[in-house]
C-alpha cells in the first residue's frame, strides 16, 4: 500500500478534516461544521474531535482481529471518555464527523464508510466502484434545497444553513435520520462496510466531500478522470483543480453549495510493490 495525501482548509476558521495513515491502513474524517450562531456542548470543538477520533482509529485498525465497525465503536467510546467530564455529551450539539477508512487484512482490503465521504475503488477489468452513504441527503430535503440557494456568503444564506443544521442535529444518529460518528458508539453499526480481494484493487481514493465535488457536485470530471488525475499529479493537484472551479463560481450560481469552498482532503492509494522492487532492482 503506497499512500499520498493532501488536505487544505476551506472558508472556515480551521480545517475540520483529518487524514491518518499507517503501513496497512488509511483513515479520512470530515468534521461537521457548526455555525457560529448555534450552541455547542463541547468546549474543545470539531477540529479537536476529529484529531482524537482519527488517531484512535488508526491505532485500533492495526489489529486485524478487530473489525472496522468494532474499531469505530471503540474509538467513539474512547474519545467520549477524553472529554465527558468537561463537556455536555448528552445534547444534540456535539462535534460529529463522517468517516471513510480502508485496511489491508491478509489478501483482503476492508473498508468502512459512514456518511458522505467517498471511497473510490479501481477494480481493473471489473470497473470503478464508489462507496458513499447519502442518507444525510434524504432528510430535511426542503431545508437542504433552501440552504443551497445562493448567493453564498450573504447573511440570508448563512441563516438558511443554520436552520438546516438545527434540523439535522435533531435527526442525527436516530432511526429514520442519518448516521455520523459523534457520541453514540452504536452509529458504527450503521456504517457501510465490505471487503474486496486485494489482488483486484489497482488503486483507490478516500475523499471528503470537499474533494469529491468535481465529480459528484460540479460534474466536470468522471470518477475515472479523478483517479487518473490523482495517479498522474497527486492529491494536491485535485484540490487545486477544485479551488479553481470554486473561484470561477464564487457565489454558487452555477454549482449551488453551502459555502464557497469546503475543507478538502484526498488520500490516494496504490496497491502493489513499486516497479523497482517488483523487478528485483537494487
């Protein structure tokens, strides 16, 4: 497993994404932004939460006897213990994060996706498979459409986004709603998981929604194009191309979105030995 990665901050006060890598695993998290006018029950904030969760996860998935769901469940519980005494974790307004991770396990590549991060798998002759959990788009549909109405950056737009987040908080980690990593370890049971024969996987990409939008929001690239760009130029080039598109549409007229630019993180994974090792070169 050969991994390259890049992460850049969007228009917010801090980058709420994080990426963690080990010799056999990759974890990418996207913290859910909390509008400044809404309450928050955690004094540490979302960037702290995603760092703690990511660090715990990358350590736990190194044990092949632990399933990815079990690792996520244990990681959420462990982070709860880090700030339960100083924060109110029993309310809806707590830090939360999407999750996508992969782990080599023998001849298999295990994966887990929770909420709208994207995993892209290039399976060679079997084509490209994308794994994403879109349940968040199936709730509060009217408010979501209103929040996507531009122009971005105006007080009116910010108010609509705050209204959407308020409603979404009441639907997080509840039946009929959607699921994210927050304070309820049971959210891990709702994640999309699976395994692919490692020999079938040529390359993979783990993306936050700020890095996948050239395909699934803007429609200017295909998933094949995105993988080709990552292979040829790397994750930083993908994010740079994304920023160029966002700057060309700063108020969301062509591509409606919640903010002009989002935190963007991409991890690109190549499977197999480098050519020099495979050929026996020294």
